[in-house]
C-alpha cells in the first residue's frame, strides 16, 4: 500500500526505540493499537451509515429500472402524443373545444 521495504521498516523501528525508549515501547505500541482500532471502528460505522442511506435511496429506483414499466410508460407517452394532434385537428385547428357552429343549435 505505501510501498515500504524491509530496510525502511527497520529504520523506523530503530528510530522509535531511540525516541521512545525500550521501557516505554510496549505502552506506546498498545496506545497506538487502541487508537488505530477506534479509528477503524469509526470508519466502519461511517461506511455502514452511508450504505444504509444508499440502500434507502435505491429502494424506489428498482421500480423505475423495471423494463416492463418503462415500456408501459413509453407506450402511454406515444398514445398521448398521437391523441393530441387528432383532437386539435378535429376541433378546427384553433385549440378550442368546440369550433363547429352547426352543433350549437343556432338556428
């Protein structure tokens, strides 16, 4: 992960022994281990909460990904588009509901 070789690890170990001292080394390593463990636990909890949020967001997505429902939606759109021009043409093309005066009974 960090591409650290054995020589670099040995150098770090020697530096830690010199800086901390051999008597305090077990205490320092234990403290570092606990801190790393807590950090990993917090990271896992964060990942779990993000996964839960993602699962809740994908709950409704399954409905929209269904190919049969998508086909039904496209068919409904095609029908709606094919009906609209006929309605306008049947009404005289001006968009009013009844433009034919013979049906109004005016005479």
